[in-house]
């Protein structure tokens, strides 16, 4: 067992309540949703394409559907079987592009394995950038780089909202982003840079990753490995943002992460599995502030999806009248 | 006078000959140009829009025109007066988009001051991404982020070519990019990241910039300030890429940068001005390798513009037949 374990220290970090910030964002969206509905005779609408039977995807989509409906958005889920053809998915996207009552389109990743990678890319690229509420279309990614995004990826823009609303300064600080995915790492780095952080992007090939991460006044962990970021990665007092949502099934792994005798290990024993971030719980003993998992970045991602949907609806209606 | 001056040490850095690498790139383009010309009955064509009378722009365009012509590309320069309307420039771009014999479009920056910033942005955005040989269109920038660019910005992709051909490893090294412009800093960081460097992006708000830069195994200076990067920024043996092209007019500044008694100061005395990079010449005494200015990154930028033009021509012809 390394030093990065739960019993090594008492939590001191301020816990950043992502759920509360997400609730605040969602409540701010309500008047926008209502104003849109009054003006256009219908609420903003989000269409989600869900192909196949990946259990995690079904949970994510259900959460998005519920949150959207609660916000007053019309959410339509298009459920397609796991043997659907790439052509059929693409045709659906093209239809949704043409549908003037559709404001936002989200094709849930991953698409079924039967759809080749290039065809999957074609499907994502086919989404009208003005309806691309995930912010993954190349045109929206390019606008993000150029500091003029209207629809930015939900997770990193949720992190920026959290930092801003929690009055954590960004400008002039050194932010370290661990992970370089298209959907989190890279856009996160660009958004932090836009807010005048000095930004370092690390990944699997980074040499002496703990030492590099330890320079961060802000550390964003987006690697997808449970408990990967331990105390030795973190400068005392740093702000740590945990983007990971990892399922832990093994008891040994759970004890290594949560610590013997911890409440979270007891919860694990009851359920037989647990959700764990990329950050080891012991980091709470050294960080200045920390997002929990669950209840941190996850709810923010969904809140920003709703915000993007309303923004897309407003922007499109300002063009089409 | 700071320690970062020419007389402080003897040059030891290997000088990276950008001109020679650019010549090699250009010679590799010849068979592609010829094959295209044979197949299509005309050479690839580049159209440059030059509005106004900025002297530096006129020099840049002349250099691009000459290099293109030497490579066998048809280069057409559209010279517009400094009081041209934004609409007229935009109309020209739209015409060039439609012109099937036009393969590449470059609108030289900056556009005249009489064209408002938003209108200038509209002009650049109007360029068909498949003809965008500068690689500045949001769609091309987004594809770059996603690691699937066909047309990448010329200066940073030229730097990658230089590093590759000079057999300087990138993967796993720490690269520090000083400057975060759309045309150099950001795409440079993304291209280095794609080649598996750990990347730090610094800028004017970075705290203790010399200490951050000194971590770099590779340092790319793109700040636009003559001699800004001094010895204290550089780890002994680091590879230093100087993207700056700055005009030095004052004798005092020239002596501070080039050093009393230096050949370059003597040249300055003769001409009354000199071109100087962002890197202080004294860095040659500590760096492991260094690009000179002139003769470093500048020729590579032009070579990559020609390469993009041919790539655009080939890609479009593979679609249109």
C-alpha cells in the first residue's frame, strides 16, 4: 500500500460541491427556457441518439433525459439496436439537422462496435455544428481554440463554471491537466489558457508525472483510472478537479482506494461495487479544494449540456426568426 | 546589460538550418506538382489576397509568390487598395471558392484598418476549408485538435518538420511554448502534444516565466519581442526554436541584443536595421540546438505553405475528379 491511501491523513480540503453549483446553473436556465417557449410556442428540444445496449450509456442517457425534462426541455431519445447500420444512424442525424423543431443533437458515445471507426466519425461530423450540444464538431472545436466558442464541450466548461462560481482564481496560476482526450483534456487546457492560466498537459508518456503535476496550483485529473492521482502528485493547498468516473468492482482495489475501515469501503461491501474518481481519497488531506466523485464534475456536465441546448435554441432562433 | 548578451559565452549550440530543410521539402514537392500538372492539364494554383500597403505584408507576399512560382505552382496575387470594402474582399473570396481552378486561398494578414475586426473575421471564415492553405479556418483548427488535420498552420507544422528531419526526438520530452497566438502558439502546442510531448504553454501572465521555460527540453519562442528569451530561460542542452521575426531599428537595442563588437552589430551599422528573433543570441552558448533568424523557421513556413497548396489541390481533385 502506498502513501496515497485514505488512512494516511485527515481530510482538510474544502469540498467543491458540484451538485449545488449544477443546481444553481439549472435554476438560471429556467427563465431562458420559459422565454424561449413563450416566444416560439414550444420548449427547446434535445434529441439524443442512443444505439446499442452499453449499460453505462443507458444510465448516462437516462440522467440527461431526466435533467432535461426537469429543466423544461423536450428530450427525445432515439433508441437504436446494436446492429443498426452506420448509414441508418447517419440518416437519422441528417433528418434531425433538417428538423426545424430540433435544437440540439447528441449522439451518445460509444457507437456499437459493429460501426467502423471511420463511419462513426462520419456520423459525429454530420451533426450540424449549430445543433452540436456536445461541442465535439471540428468547427466548434476550432472556435473554442480561437476563443469564440458558442457550444463548448460540457465537462471542461462545467469545470470552468465551478471554478468561477467558487471564486477560485485562474489567471496567472499554473494549471496541470492530466489526460489529453478530445472531450476533456484538450478543451480543458484550452479553456484554462483562455482564462490566462499557464497550462501544462500531461499524459501516459509524461516523464515523472507526479513531479510535473505537483507544480499545479490547479490540477485536473482526466485519465480514467480509479485513484490514479495520489498525494505525491499534489502541491499542498492546490485545487484538485476530479473528472474521472470509474467503477470499482474488486474488494482489494476498493480497500486500496477507500482505506480499511472507511465509510466508503463499508458502502462498497453493501453494494459490491463503487464509483471512484481518478483522484485517491487521501488527496483530501493535502489539497486546498477538491471535487468529490460522485457529486462533483458529473452533475456539472449535465447542467452544461442543458445550457448548450438552450444556447443552441436561442442562437438558431435568432437566425431563423 | 543583463547576462543574456552575446559576449557572455561562446556559441556551442548546433545551428538548425531551416533554409536547408525548407529546400529539401520544396524539392520533394516537385514530383507532386508535376504529377498534378500532368493529370489535370494545369499546375496547382495559389491565390493570395493582398489588401492595403503594409510594407512587411508586401515583402511576405513577394516571398510566397517567388517560392510558389519556383515550385511550379501558379501564384496569382490579388492586390486591393487600402480603402477596399470588407464586402469586396469577401466577394473575391467567395468567387475564389467557386473557381474550380483555384486550389488554395490565402488572405494576407493584417487586413487594412478600415475593415472592422468582425468583418475581417467574416472574410477569413468565408474561405472554403478545403482551400484554406493557412490552416486558420475553425474547421481546420478543430481537425488539428483532433489529430486529423489535412491543412495545418504553416509555421508550427514547419517546426515539426524541422525537428523530425533533424532527428530531434519529441515523444516524452517536455516542450515549453512561449506565446499563445492562434497562428503559432496554440497549434504548436497541439502538434507537439500529438507527437507525445508533455506541453506547457506560457504567456504574458505566466509567473516566473524563465523558471517555467527552463524546464523545457524543447523551447519554442513565439512572443514577437526581439531577444526576449535570454540564457536564464534555457536549460543547458535544450533545443530552442525561434519563431520571432522582429525588426530592430535602434542602435542601443541592437547593441544590447547582438553585443558590442559582433559581426551582427557591424551589419546593423551598415544597414541601419536588422532582423532579430525572439531569442537572444547568447542562448547559442547554452542551448543544445538553435534555429537562427533569419534562415530558421521563416523558410520553413513558406515551404509548408507550398506543401499545403499541393495537398489542397490533390485532395480536392480526388473529390472532384
